[in-house]
């Protein structure tokens, strides 16, 4: 067993980290961060595109682990960028790069709300057994304003997908495996970034004459949350490496179950400041508030974990 | 990056399972439920450990000069998984292989190494750990037991408590105070349990009638070669071995196998059709696998001779949560199976899980360590 990335994977991670670090400044008016629900990573996106990073999963000797590195590292940024569907799901599902941004959704989500749909050029739809790949050029989407730190959109009416390309019977299972992997990576990154941000904050913020982070009541919860971040991360990386549907479902389950406590703690420790749009915390925690319910939430992942882990159910006689 | 076992690691696991196949037929009914410190299991461990030793299986990861086979650190976690998950038929031999041995290897004299390490490799020693005291449990630096040098020997007086295995152990890894107050006054000793001046009182526990003991030292004389390392460097030794101790037992694997058994029983009772039950089982499995990976991360560092870091404490915390998650499934959905004679496998997992956050350093200490070493948070007043 070897938990280290290869030299090439480390180089990839470092290159992406440099780009993310170089393009993480939030837009400001004077000294104040512009109060928006999310900030698009326009320059970071251009830099990653210029470096050819979005096609990493299709490069020779590359695949899900390399794509996972990009999804995770980009997900640490306070600026929002669609990567999971276009960098990981689409190329590994179809063998080709689809026009990005790419949105991914269940059929029932289309008229309710889909992450990145308002700006997506391609939509991947889980039809239950088959998968539809939709060119979004001809479709009208309603952007949804709200609290989430993602662009969200929905179809104004039930879309006609009859002309959409189909990937074939049985492909939806593979879509769900990849979607869960991408979901777990997005959650792992947002939880880690929110925890790092909060850890820095509680080291500096004084209360009763000492740093907030010196109180054991705060420390123990942050420590437990740190474990949730690392546990989720390693489950996701292993799932990327193995290609196992069970590993992906476990990663997504652990990720979605972790979100509620981590989100609550981070907001508690940032206090009222964390409830303002000028403070960066919401840029991760309000991603998490969307991600916690994606793909049906943790009960859906749990049901599939149970089905995959314990398939042959000897039932009670009679 | 590689998450699969090598062929030689799989072969080692198969060799261990061949020896485990020799366990008595009533293992889950009569041995495992009462824990690795029960009299019957400790007695049986001497036979079982000899079988392991015959095949050179006990410390494959140690250097050949001390009875090992120069294998990687991964073999240590493989034997921990295989043994702990089935109720630890080695009994407290594992204290010797997991951390007392490494401590002797790192800090002992050559004579100590030849004496103790070879005996561990030969499966001859059952250990106990003389750390906690009535007024110093988690706060080890507050211990009061003294080892006074009188020019010939060290003379030990004091009390240890909540000590597992003590009544039937051969040797104790003892912390005692030679110097002054605080952590700097602590020293380590290796103490044969038949040393005159040691009195042992069993303390029945809720999880096991035979696990805890109180140990009274009254003018117990230890020769100078019982001292491990230098006088006053006991805390340094403890800090060095703590990483081995805290993830030494493969608790996640015991939880994993316990969970598989829980699911089988739930299915047999028709309870696994319930979506909530299935979700709870799935959540426990995710916690077990998260703990497993974080433990493997620590072992990976050890196999590469990296300095141990905060990953140990993250792994230990994850392991405790996973162990409790499975035990809670049993007490929530199968409470009738925790009574005597009902289901030894479930009882064994439950009994060891409920001590997981207390033994080998309180869970809250793990959180303290994560706070300081992983997150860099400032100390409180």
C-alpha cells in the first residue's frame, strides 16, 4: 500500500495549487469584499483551461485520480468553478471532453434546481438506467437566486430530451459512481477550506481576553471536524483509485453525513461575522448546504451502500 | 499510490488465518466475549502464541536480529487486524509486539533487547501496562508511584489502577517517578510480575469481570537493569511509543467484522428490510472505512520511516467513533443479544468498543492533540 501520489501526480497537484493560489482574491469595493452569494472563478478558469488541465482525465496514463486532484484542489478556492462534472464525470463516462461548464442531474431535479445549470453548455441526466447528454444551446433555463454559493438553475418547464444523445442502457450506474465521487470531493474540499478558514479566524479573534480557539469547547469540535475532513478526503481518493461503486458510495455517504456538524460548527465559531456576505465563510458553507442534498442526500447514498455491501440478503423464513 | 495488498502481505494474512483456524470451536461462546484479559483466554494464549512463534508469525516486521523477518510495518497492522478482530487470542502479547517491544528496541541496552525482544518474538510473554494511578489517569504527569535508587536497586512504592491483564501477566511496562514532580521525573521500568512486593487486587468491570486490577507496590526491589533508557526520560519514551499504542489494535477491523455479523443477524430477523436500519448500518460502514484508511495512512508513514505526526490522533479518534457506531447498532437493534450466552461475537465487539474512548488515552486527549498538533490552536489558560 502507498498513500503517496506519484511524482507526476504531485507535480499536477502543485501546479493546480499555484493557479488556485494566484487567483483566489475576492472582488472588493475599497477594502470590502463585494457582497455576493458566490464569486465566479473566471480568471482561474482561464488559467486552468490554458494549461489544458480540464482534459486531464483523458491524458495518457491519467484518469480518475488525476481528475480527483483537480476537483479537490479547485474546490478549496473561495471562488466557484465547475469541475466535477466536466473534469471527472464527463470524460470518464463518455471518453470525451464535453463542452463545459457541465451540469449533472436526476430527471426529477430538472424543474426544481440543478447546480451550474444556469451557465451549463452540457447537461448529463440520470434517467434511471440510461443517461442523456444534452446540448444546452437550445434550452431555456431560469437562474435561481438564493442563499447557495453556486449558480443554480432550472428548466422553466419539463424539457424535451427526445433528441438528446443516449449513452446506453446500464450507463446510469456508472454515472452515479462518478457523480458520488465528484460530490465527495466537492464536499471534502469545501469542508476542509471552511475548517482551515475558521481555524485561522479562531486563532486571531479574541473573546474574554484570549483567542476563541484557545477554548477547549471550540478546540474539540474543530478537531472532530478536522477528522471528518480527512476521513472524507481519503475515502474519496481511494474511490477514485479503485473505481469501485461501493467505495464511491461510501465516500459520498460519509461526506454528506459530515456536512451538518461541520457547517454548524464553522458558523458557530465565526459568529455573526460568518453570517455576512463580506466574510468568506459562506462561500464554502453555502456550497455545502447545497451539496448535502444532492443526489437525494445521505439516505440515498446509504441505501446504495447497503445494497452494494450486503447484497445477498437471507431474509427471515416465512 | 496503491491501496491493494501485495502478494506477500496476502500470504502472511493467509498464514495467520491458518493458525486462527485452530482456535477452539467454542471460541465465540466461551473465550472472546469475556475479552483478551479473561483467565481462560490468557491461559489459552500461551498455547496459541507458541503456534504463532513456531511459524515465525509474531513480529515479522521486526529486524531479524531480534527475532523478526525484516518485513515492512504493514505486516504489523495485518496481524493486529487478524487477531484483534477475532477477540485477540494472543491476549496481551500484543502490548509487547505493538509498543513495549518498539520502546525497548529504541531505548533499551543490547542486553535488554536480547532478553526481552527475543522473548516477545518467541511468544513467551504476556504484558501489562503500569501507567494509570488513582490520582493520575489521563493526567499521567501527575503520577506518584516512586522508584527510589538505594545504591543497589530501585525500590518501588505506590499504586497502579485499572490495569488490564495484571493478574496473569508475566511482565509490566511500569512508569514510576525517580526524579521530582512533573513529566521530567518519570522513568520507565520493565518489571517481572513475580517480583516480591507486588500485590494485585482484581476490580470487576462492567465490560469484563477480569479486566481491571489495582496493583500495590510495597518496597518492591528492581535491579538497575530494569530501567529502560535514562532516569527521567520516561515521558520521552511514552511520547515516542504513543503512536504505536494508539493505533496498534485493529479496532476498525473488529468493528467491520462485528458489523457484518450485525447485518447477518438483522437479515435473519427480517429487520434489515427497514430503510432506517440499513441506513444506520451503511453509516457505520462508512465510519469504519474512514477509520481504516486513516490508520493505513499512519502505517504508510511508518513503513517509510517518516516521523509520526498528528495523523495518529486523527486515526485514533476515527477508530473510536467507528467502534462505537457498530456497538450502538447492536444495543439499538439487537439488545437481547448482549446478555450472557446469546451472541459471543456481538458481545466481544460491544465490550471492547465501550472502552475504546478510555483505553490507550482518553478520546478527549486525542482531540487535544489534534487541536494542538494538527490545527495549531493555542493552548488555553
